[in-house]
C-alpha cells in the first residue's frame, strides 16, 4: 500500500472534443444503463460504462488478446477531504480495509490472491483512493469478489485500528527518512499553506495517534457511498459479466440501496494561490540538500494542459531536457534534476527538483531560475518542442502497455472527468500542440515569481540567502 501517486500531469479531460457516438441499452433489471464510450477496433480496446441503481459506475476496457486482468475500485475521497484533526484518515482507512470483513480475515484476503499469483494493493492521493488487484483472466471473478468485499464489508475492528496505527506510524517514519520525497510535501505546504491540499497524505504522528474508530467509521460512511465510487476493469474481461458480479456483491452488502449518505458540499477551494517568493527550510543532517523551486500551475481541466505537458518534458522531463543538460551534464552539480506538474480539480503546481551538495545550492538555484526566466521570456526552440512532442507521445503509449495502467486510465478518467479519451485521441492532442501555445503557457506559468522549499544541512547564513533566489 502506498500513499502517493506519480508527480505528473493528471490525465486530461475530453471536454470540448467530439466524443465517439454513444449507444445506450437498458439493462435487464432496475434500469441499469450501459453506454459504449469508445468503440475500439474489432472489439479490441472497447470501453463501456454501466451505471447501476444507486449511482455506482462500472467501466471496462476489453483486450481479448491478453491473459491478465486488473480490477479496481476508485473512491472520490483523498486527503483534500480531511479536516485538520482528520489529517491522515483517508490513508488510515485504506490500510484498514485490508484488515478483514464479515466474510474474510486479513489473512484470508491476502491468501486468496497469493494462491493464484495475483497482486493486490492500494494507494491514497490528494483527491482519490484506489484499491486494485491484478490476476490471470480466469481468476478475475475471485479478484472482483475480494476487492468488493473489502470495500463493502469491512468490520473496522477497534483492535485492528490500534494495531495498524503502529504500521502507519512506521510508514511515516520511513517516509521521513527520505528527504528527496518529503521535500515535495514541504513544497505543497509552502505553496498551499495549512489547507487540505497543503497537508501530507499520510497525516502526522499527532493526528494518527488521535484518530479512533468512531471518527474513521464516520469518515467511511460519509465518503464511501456508491455515487462516489467507480469500478474499473481492464484486460481480457467481459463487461456484462463484470457488471453482474459487481452488482451482486454490492447488493449482497446492501450497498447499492444506501439512503444514509451524507450530502457533501464543495471541497475547500484553493483557486487563488497567492504564494510568491515564499521560502521554507527544514534543516536536517543529510548528505545532500533537496530543493524544489516552483510556482502555481494549472487545474487538470485547463485547456493549456497539453502545451504544459510539452513544456514540462522539454524543460525537465528527460536526459536531453534543458535542466538536465545545464545542471548535470554541463556542470555536474546534481545527479537528479527534473521538473514536474501536479494538477488538481481547481488548481495546480509546477516544480523543479534537484538534489545536490549543500555547498552548491546557490549555484543550482541560480541555473534553474535563469532557465525558467529565459524560457518564460523567449520560449523554447522549435526543435526542442518537436523533440518534446515525440517524447511525450512515446512515453504516453509505453505507459499504457499493461492492464494495470489501462485500469488506472479508465478509472481515473471516469472519476475525475466522467469521460474517456482513447490513446489515438491523446496522441492527436499532443501532436496538435503548436510552438505558440507552448510559448504562451511558458510565459503564463514560468513568468510568475517562484517559491522555494529546501531540506538539508544548511548553515544559517546560507539559509538566509535563499530569499535572494526567489526575489
């Protein structure tokens, strides 16, 4: 189980494009509605959605040529939905759903998938949580049964909650031992402050120690309603069979007919990120200093996301990128240096990370700042843009070569946008990005005054100078 999703641009919305013709059929019972979202080719890559009574959505992508299948359930709840005292509750609950149900012990859950060579895991992010299992296609019914049972039948036993507390505290400790990871949490706090998006997904030692069964059970009841869940399956799957089994599992648990869901208001907004020129330093005795220099980005539905993806790739997305060449190849100042984007429902972040010797922080920051300002003012060269377009297109396709990645794509797309985008559509969007669009988004994003987060053994005088890097 993990708590972080990759620091990349979220999968884009298809709003505004011509969507494949939707065909609808009426399911045999209780007005379930099935739609073909993407027709595929010769039955390969067909994406269908069935909406069950109660609002539960089931989305599948069919690939008859493979022998595996990945099944997942996405919940539209993340650390963004927590109050300060509940910080870490989403991730805590993710752990607890593996601890046993009315039908299975924790060992039964693990043994069921181990016995068929399957893989099962989960992850919690800022705005969603996902539970999934990857198995041979013949074992898909088992995976569906186990994962659905976890989501609908968890006992949330008080003894398990107390025992798992120690596990989560160790996970927090393990994460804290990796400053190259923690610095991204620090950057989120630098940019977003004490808002839900600015707090760590794992929570803190204090909040985890304070959470009890009543709070966690109430949190589960509030957020794990069928209308806020998406079921996704990809691989050698039969859509109708998946729907029937999922419906039976949720019906058995009485989950589809729930009438006790608590109406949710809008998430706490962070549309106006006013952070500019902020500096946060966490002094630690580490071999390297870990720095993130960045500024506000864009929301995941922003139409500039394609151009920003190309810009991010050219600036810090590979070994031929500007930052890699300037910082590492030409000067040998860092082993790891890259740029990244994080996009949420109503805001986003753009960051540049580097790990370097503490004595060279000033030099690394100056080079990174100079590159950001140069690209903001003058844009990228046309050949850089062409290379970045090709790199982004290739990595997009290569990243969707297994059923797990496909399940992630259709599940997240349904949960976050309610639409699906085919691989061909994504490639067309990337190819359509123009140099002028890249230059415009570079001016809009990189032209902002940056903020800075640093973890490392900096001397007092050196730490004081960091404000000059964002002046």
